[in-house]
C-alpha cells in the first residue's frame, strides 16, 4: 500500500482555491485503480492540507513547491514605545506604603 498526493489550484469568483487529494494505491495487485482516501479544498493551502488529512511536513512542502506558490512574507508592525514601571520600583513603592501603614498603628 502506498500513498499518492496531488495538488492543483482553481480560481472561483476571483478567489484562488487549493485542491489536495490523497490516494491509496496497491502496487502488489495488478490493474487495481487508485482509491481516493481524502480530499481537501480551501482558500488557505495549509487549511486544505488539514482537511485532506495530510500532516507530514515533507509532503506538505513538496506539494507547496509543486504548486509554485510564493510564501507570503510576514508584515512587520512597528511597536510603540511604552514605558512601564520596573518591577523593583513597583516593589519598593509597595514596601513604602506598607511601612507607612505600620507606622500609623
């Protein structure tokens, strides 16, 4: 028993969908057709892999390369400089308040 994978894209209503199919073959039996094991279709390639139950990273990368898909680069969002109170300063303030309370007793 062996697995064969196929992947292709199709544009539907200006949206690209990824179709992934997983077949089972039995090379020990002659003239036996391939049997469709699972199929996945989604706009996200990795979600289509999950639907088709293809979890092996090597196979996913091979199918990704087979489709000639360029990986989407991450968008960098600049962080804002937030000034926070250092832990030691906050701890010192709590100790001062505690000492003032004790002095008032």
